[in-house]
C-alpha cells in the first residue's frame, strides 16, 4: 500500500508519444477500512480523503467504518437526490458543518435550513440574478487583464510563486468586482487567503477524533486562532460593505441589491452582521471554490504540454487569433471540458454532509436519529460503478458522442436539488475564460510536480501550496 502521487503512468506515457492521452493525476489511493482509519489518525492533519476506505468507491450506501454517531456514505444517484432535495425536511445541513462555519458566515444561506433558509433565499434571489454571466463577463475580463500584467512581470523575473495564492487572488478580485464594484487590494487578498487557509486546516469539523467519537449535535469548541481567522475575513468584508452603507453611496451591484432586500414578513432588512454573513457566502463561495478548481486545472495542464497544445489550437481556431469574447466561450469545448473533468476529479466541495433529524430509511437502509449522512462528490465522481477508468483525467469523456458513458446523477460538482449552487454558470464561464487566456499567453511550470497530494477539509486543496513559474508562450 502506498500514498505516492501518480502524475503519469507508463501506458499513458507510451500513448502520449504520438499525442496527448488520458493520464492519472495525484490522488489518495484508498485502503481497507481499518488501515484507512489508522492512517487518518496518524496523519492528524484533518485530511478526510485518507479516511475513505476502498469499499466506499464500490457500494451504493453503507457505513464509513466505525463511529459513535454512525456515518453513512450515500452514492446511489437516486438516493443522493433524495438526500439533497430533502422534500420532507429530514436531512438538513449537518451540525458539524453548521457549527464549523458559524463563526465565519453565521446562520447564512449556506448553512441555514427550513423557514430561515427560505426567507434568506427569497431575499437574495434578485441579487443572484445579477451574477448572470453576460453581465459579469466584463469583470472577468478586467480581472484577467490585471492578472496578465502581474504574470508578465513574473515571466521577466523568473521567480517561483504560489499557484494556490495566485488563483485565490485572481478569483477573489473577479468576485469582488462583481459583488462590490471594486478591485481587491493585494494585501487584503493575501490576508483573506492566509486566514481561510488557517481556518480550513484547523476548524474543529475536520478533526478526525471528533468525527469518530463525538455524539451527534456535540458542539466542538473552536481554537482561538481559528476564531481570529474568522474575524480577519469578516473585518475585510465589513470594510467592503461599509463603502455601500456610507451616506450618499450609490451602486448597481450585488451588494447593493442585498442591502436593499426586504422580507415578506414586515419588510425587514438584513442587519449589518447579517449582510456580512450573506455577502460572505457569495464572496467566499464565489472565489474559494473556483480558486480550488483552477489550482488543480493549472497544475494538471502544467504537466501536459500536448494537451495545452490542443487547447491553444482550439482558442486560435475559435477566436481567429483575436481577443476572447463572450460569444467565443460556448465554442471552447475542450477548454470547458478540461474544467468539467477537473471538477470531477477534484470537486471543490469534497463532502456535502447532512444529518438525519429523525430515524428513517434510505433505499431500505436504516438510519438512526443523528446519523451523519455523507454525500461525497469526490467518491461519487470516482465510483467504480458509474465511471470508466474513474481516476484518469480525460476531458473528452464529456463530448456529446460519449455522453452515454456518464451515469445520470453521478456528476454533481455544484450539488443538486433546491440548494444547487446558483453560481454554476458563472464559475464555468469564468474558468473557461481564465484557462483559455492564461494558457494561450503563458507556459506554466511546476517546481515539484511529483510532491503534489490532495487533501479534503472544507474544500479540496493540495496538502502544500503548489509553487510554479511562468514564461511567455
């Protein structure tokens, strides 16, 4: 048994001599249940991927090893839809996730349930309509242009830099332009990146010991530095918000729409703290998840020059050598499929945990009250029953002529049901543009490609930051 990352295998290398061929990028090879538990406990780094046993990738529903509260992995697409759609209100967001995220985003739309969620969603829906991709595309273009100026300088100096931080800064700048009509200062971007990294690595939700031994609804105390990280992020969000709350301020953007939102029960508005909660969800979800996926996409492409050549040829054919405009995006099929395949193998939200509010059954499998019901896009997207060569990176599997290979409901990078991510189209257009522009213009090289290993805490990230360099193509 080994955890050695796999960048390429011999068959892919041999096939690649005549052109690009699908290959196996880094992943955590699954072990049997007991060794997986021991591995996760010994690592002690909160990586939930190392806890997943080999059986999880074969079963439709079943237990995730031993735990005091009962943890059940759900993989069968119809059951996944039942859990995430939750028409009877039996499977709200898990207590672990709610308690972990409360200090950062309060009782916001991402973690709330029932009537509270319904009220918030109805208030925020008009603002979400402002994330329409044709309206947001100029912000994406502006963010790309600013990033290119920075990468031109990096190409001249040849110094290594963090790919993770670069993607976080770029996507945060774009979502900041979209939500707050302003660019994001570099220092603020660094502060948010560092604070969220600290939060994600240390938040109590990812402590394996608590996941296994604590009873359901046990509130885990958060470490002081985790709470400090939350305060840093919320302070920066508050500073952005206050530009809109200032006397005489006038904006036509998402933040202004959320500020002006009123509910149907007395016309009540969000308080300042509630505004930070709700805008924090839009800001963090709008950049952190995209940054995670783009980090993996860029890391993969940096090791695959033949695939990059295909991508560049597509961009030149579609644009005729000119700028990439909105009307070109839908024709960049390979580029978009590279992103889709990246989301399959490295879904930004690795786990969608729910809790059984009452004793019930799912597909004939009995769930006790308080059971943690784990829908795991990471597992579902690599499941042996639903995917051919599930660990191989093959963007062409999304071509129309191969659609029959994909099991309906087995691909859920943006969730499913009433709580499906409202920014799915935004994220796809943004990623397609950024991948096309930045690989058209630059060659990307990784300093240590063989050392990359994924970890899953709140999002799917490399264990250590990926250092890279750029040069003009």
